[in-house]
C-alpha cells in the first residue's frame, strides 16, 4: 500500500543511523542497498524491504529520542565520520548512536545539539525558518560604531547580502550577534569583509536553549525545553527543500555533502 511507503532517507533517519542529510550522502555514494539493489535518491521503501548500509542490515525502530545540549570545545570536528580525528561522536562517546544538528567550525566553541531523531534535524536547520542563533565574538581590533552598523544591516559575502541581524557591542573587542541564517562561516566572513579577524567565537543560544554547561560537557534537554522547542519549530517543513527553489535546493544539498567530505575538513558554519 502506498501509505506504507516511506522515503529511504527518512527510513534511515528513523533508525537512528544518521540524519536524513547524511542519509542522502551515503545513498549517493552507493553504500545503501534495498533488497540487494543500489537505489537512487528519492526511492521509497516498505516495511517488508531489506535495507542495508555497507552490507549491514538496518531496521526501522524507535529508540527513546535523545536530545543533548553539548558545549563543543575548540578543535572538535562536527562530523559523524569516525575516520576524522577529534570527531564529535568519539569525543562525546555517548552509549547510543547520535549525530549533531548543524555545525560549529572547528575553531569555534559553544552550543550544539546532538540527537538520534532524524525528523527534527532539517526542521531546525531550515534557513528560512528564522530560528535565532546567538554568538559572542572576539575580534583582533577595536570595534567601531560603523562596524556594528554594517554588521547589523547586512554584509556582501558568498554572492549575497546577509540578513539584517541584531549586533551589540559588549567590550572594546567583543560583540554579541543573533543570526537567523546559516551561511558557510558567516560570522568570520562578515568580519573579514569589514577588515576584522575573529579570534574567538562561541555560540551561546539556539532558539530557546541557552548554553549552561562547561566546555566539553553535555546535558539532556528537559521535557519542558523539548516541548517548547517543538512548538517553536512546528511551522517548519520537515524537509529543507520544501520552501526552496529546485536550483537552490540542489546547490544547498551539494554544500551539505561537501561539509562532510574530507577534502573540505575544518570548514564549518561559523
């Protein structure tokens, strides 16, 4: 029956093996088979199909969802590729398989979510959902009023103009910024365009969750936090492509894939 069919990337995400985004990557790499046949992206599966990744049978299951708030240290790579040195999965060493929602640049620190819930990943990551992410940033020289104004009103990077955002000076060389988009290394590129170099960058909030654990530690999100988070992201489509033009969607999928490609190691969001 058609109603029993499920997109392959969703099926893989719901097993807790990886996120849907990562599932698309391993499907494209030909590492997945359905009943012994290598499928294409977009293929649907039924409960009776045998799905294997690298020859290992995976089964649809619903483990208890895990939602962690982790304070990532500088030097840790936000990748599930265990061959990458200092990857985030090995660092946390959680007893069940989890993966990061989004990224933090290797040179950055601060809050990142870890989960085994493939459904929530794209809903949080969708750039057009206006989900706030807050950072404190230290730069290499004195912050001027002109710098704050320019950062707030938009900076030309990556063939676009960044969205208007909230920027507040904290000290002579430190400011706070709240973004609602996630261009590649956005804050660093914005500062660089204005002649500044970022010397320290910390994410201190994602949507309704604030950083409140020491560097290198994590905690479970509370039931109240998860409830509020789900309410805040509920209007979001579960898929990144839902509100993006086809050409842009393809471009973004390519960018996502590059982020876990060893050739692009160390290039995070911020």
